[in-house]
């Protein structure tokens, strides 16, 4: 299946990335540990450097995990671009409802069944328009 190729590659990259992060955590933990033992044996300067590097490594791992989490969550979220919305009104009770545009919607056509009065009659599509969500700041 040629279509699956890129996805597999991406999965591989992610697991390799986690492998690297795990490796970095191990090295950092080792650096912090050896830093403390150095300090106990009064090698204060190399001990402090070692601890500093270890903390830096852990911070790097944390930063990368946060970045990855942010990227994954934006990938999963719905696109924030303009959306076509269908507005419909019940013929018997006058209840108005909006929902994302569906294929086959047209003005004065039949919409969904009214959820309010339960008449089972489909609502009348009054308007179809482009809804632009407020622009997000940052990023
Ligand atoms: Zn109704």
C-alpha cells in the first residue's frame, strides 16, 4: 500500500524522538547523580557543572515534550478557518438553529427536523453564510 508510507515514516520518527528523549533523561539523571557524588567528595566545581548539565538536559526534554504536545493538539483540532454555516427556522414554532453547512443545503430548502417542538417537520433553511471565527493571537 503506497498510501501508508508517509504515515509509517512519521510514526517511526515519533518513536525515535521519544527514544532520544528517554536517552537524554537517562544521561541527565546520571549527570545529576554523579554531580552529587562529586560534591560529596568535595569536587564542588565539576559536581556543580555536572548537575547543571543534567538539569539543562531535563529542561530540554520537558521543553521538547511541551512543544510536541502543542503540535499534536493543533493537529487534532478543527481547522480555525472560515466556516460555512446554515441557518434554519422551524415552520411551526419559529425555533431558529444554526449548524455547519452540509452538502445539499440550499436556501428555502428543507433542513433538519425541529429539535424544539418535536413536530417532526423539517425546518426551513433561511440563510447560508460564511462565518469567520475571531482570529487567534500569538503563535
Ligand atoms: Zn419547531
